[in-house]
């Protein structure tokens, strides 16, 4: 909001599927869950970025939050602070902010 960047706060759920990771599609779904290293790695990225609200979810948690998702899901990482923004608008927003603060933007200039 500081730079008025157009965005949508939507959150995200990164799901673990039988075909992900170790290639063992017959792995028992009960043996996978909140202690899966693949889910922990995804969550750690968010925690390291300062998102303390990120949470590793069991299969039951994912199905409760997303009732229309495939029952094959093994677990997930819920990242409630995730946002979506248009990558084209981000640099334009920075350029507008720079001009508002006195910057002179030069186009079609060879450096």
C-alpha cells in the first residue's frame, strides 16, 4: 500500500500430491503429512521471508479449507499473507513514484 501497487490479497495453498517429490506414487497417504520434509521446505521459505502466519497442514486440514480439491492431496502449506500482483504494473508503479519524487526518467537512451 505504501507505493499504491495494485495487488490482491488472496493467500495460497501449496499442495503435496502423490506424484510430487520422491517419485513413489504408491506411498501410503497416512505416512505423509505435517512432518514431510517437502512441506517443511516450502514453509521454511515463507518463515525465512518473515511470514510467521505460514502453516503446514495435514491432508484433513487441506480438505477442510479447500473442500473441492482432489482427495489425493497429501498435505499442504497455507500461506495466508500471499498476494498477487501484475508484474507489468510493478515497475510502472515504481516509475510513477520516482517521478512524483523528482526523478527524471529517460527513455530510448543508449547507456
